[in-house]
C-alpha cells in the first residue's frame, strides 16, 4: 500500500503546499503587526525551504533502486551535495543586504515544521483507514 509518506512525490507536494501556506500566513501576520520589512526574508527563506524539499526528493529518488544495493559513498555524496547547496543558498540570503536575517531563518525553518505537520496528518489518516476500512472506501 502506497501512502503519502512512502511516495516521495506526494510527500514533497504536500510539504511544499504546507510551506507556501505557512509562509503566506506568516507574511500576513507580519504585515498586520507592522513588520513588513521581515516579509522579504520569510519569502526568501521559504523559497530555500522549497528548494531543499525538491533536492531531498531528487536525492531519495536516486537512491531508491529496486535491488536495494546503494553504495554508501553515493548516498553520502547525494546528501552532502544537498546540504552544501542549501547551506550556500542560506549563506547568500543571510549576507544579502535588505533581507531580514531572522525572517530568512524563520522562513527556512518552515520546512521541518511542514514535514512534521504533513507526516502527522498522513499517519493519522492512515491510522483512521486501518481502524475503519469501510469508511475510507466511501
């Protein structure tokens, strides 16, 4: 049975949608609080978070082979390449003038929050389907 957690594409789409939704909500709250200058930092940080989701999904698809024999060096290379790319993007965003540095970090931290939210909702829905299989079939 394929679930949102085992299908990388579905998990990535749900996580990206959650990141964008949270960033829009946070941007609205910042605008209402009079901190409009932080909105650009949140936008850049959440864009880096979306790029991180895309890189992670690409890395997971590359190592998900049918035989299951992935060299540890290949896995390390893919994940370190992703880490290097995301670190470089965050570093450039933090050095850039005119961006709120706290906003960049908060925007980037929407990725772990979104991943936990999507995983929690998916696991809860999967548990409900197992407890009540006829209700899920409707």
